[in-house]
C-alpha cells in the first residue's frame, strides 16, 4: 500500500501549521504518532482532538502521523479532516464551535478602503492579520494557493471563517474561477462569510452563476444574512463589459480591478504611473458609480516602497476609487491615511450636511448650498465622508 501524501506543511520554514498523513487500516485499532517540539505540553491535547475527529468519522482502525509546528486547533482539525477525505469518501464535516462574533453581517455600504489578501493555505499569515485593522480580510482560494493544495485549503478557510478572530474586519473569500469556484461556495456559504470575490470576471453570466448557487445554499442552510459580491475585472473583455457585470445582481456591493492580469492581457507592463491602465480604471469607476456600487482599485505590488504606494493612492482617489487591496499589513496604514478625506473635503461635507438638516427642518423637498442644488447621492457621499472622518479620528 502506498503512503498517502502529506496534507499541510512539513518544510523547515513551517510555522503555525501541521503536516498530517492518514492510513486507513482493516485491523489494529487507532495508532497516532505525534512529532512536536511542544509535545510535552500539548501532545495529549493534540491526540485528544485527533481521536475525536477519527471517532466522528467512525474510523476504528487507522494510523495517523502528525508533525506539529505550533498549529492551533482549527488548523489541526482542518488538516486531519482533509487527510482523511483523501482516503475515505464521506460527506460528513467536523466543525469546531463558531465564534459568536463571526456570525455578524456587514452593511451594503460598509467602508472597504482596505482589504488584505491572505493565502488560504497559510495559517501563519491568518492568525494575527486582524490586529492590523484592515476593513476586510480576504481568505484567498485562488491565485495565492498552489493548484495541488486547493482542495485542502478549502477546509482551512472554512475553519478560519468559524474560529479565526477577525477583529471586526469584513470576512471575505476569493473563490476560484468557473466550476471549482462554485464548489468553493459549499465550504464558505454555510459559515457566515460576508463577501465573496469573483476573480477574472468577464461576463454577467459568471456573476449570476455564483449568485444563484449562493441563493440555493442560503435556502439549504437557512441563512438570513446578506452575502455580498465583489467581481474583479482582470481582462480587456471584462473592462468592456464592466457595467453589465456591475448591474448583474443586487448583491454586488463593489467591483475591483486587478491590474497584474489586466496589463498582461493587453500585452504591456504595469508601471507605478499607471498610464497603461488609465482607461480600464476609469471604466471600472464609471461603471461602478453608474451601478451605485463601490469602485475598488488594484493592489500595489511593491510592498517595500511606501512613498510610491502613497502617490499611487492619491491618483486612485483622484480617479474616484473608494479603496484598494493590499498584500502586506504595512500597506494598510498608508492606504487609510491617503484615502482619508482632507480638511477641505471634510469642511464641504459638513456644509452639505447642515444644508440638508436645515432643509429637513423647513420641510423643503430640495437641498441647496448657496445657489447650487444638491441631490441625494451628494448628500449621501457627504455623510459617508463625515462618518469616515470620524472613524479615522479626523472629527470628534
């Protein structure tokens, strides 16, 4: 009998993870072999959880090899379950308790200035990501996960949605493309994900397929919370179809652009100045505004150059974007500071707010500031500016 492949990681650089191998036997009972630097302290705890999982799957005879590098329970449980399911065909799921705060929904117009990408198969990058306070944490099942690790990453992402402390960040998952992406939904929709990112989106049909599958799963699991969508435009075709995509379902709250794939698709190199992507970014902003959703800019890939990032954000904000992605925690503060409203924006927003209040008090059907009429979207944007300024400590 061939040895099963490892699930998880056993490389010398592994941290906060675990390597697991599972053999199903016909006789001999349960044999669990644990290798861990903290075996004296936590060996019994690891063995108890492993035995609980084996009992749950009604396994009476098996060998389980565990090489631990400081994995927390939800990581250990995900790795053991993934290893078992490489050998045994079962639809049962071993689920650890759900943190109460991880059931909280998010609002359609929640601030999405920053969203931090986290590889869905790397627990060491997940565990403390929330302490940097991005607006959203993205557990990534797509580009950040090697093809041969995508199946086992699903169990880790599912368990993270239940057990990881997000510190108030919106709980996001980027699924894969096509049929694999639809299968990813089975692992995340029942576990209170707030927002699903749809990569390499080129048509409204792609979004509708995801939205329809989510509706089926919500009904199946009696989920009442809203689950939002964020298509990512990453090709020339996607740019041309941006408005059609943005209006394909009422559950879309934002649309992002991915410039690494877009520039490759049009046959050019991405630059910090961004002239090569000006048309595409403008299309995404205009399509998003026309559809009444948030336009979100691409990540900035040079994590060492904060000055270039700040300049990029100023251009992004000037084009009309509401936020952007990031791939390193050090980018979050720079993104928040540079997307923050300046003193003139805050002053104008306050004037609009007061004009709105005064019009309401007088029972007027229209709002004006001086000789200029102000329509509801402008008032709403002013209120958002005030709320953002308060959240960032720029207003009491």
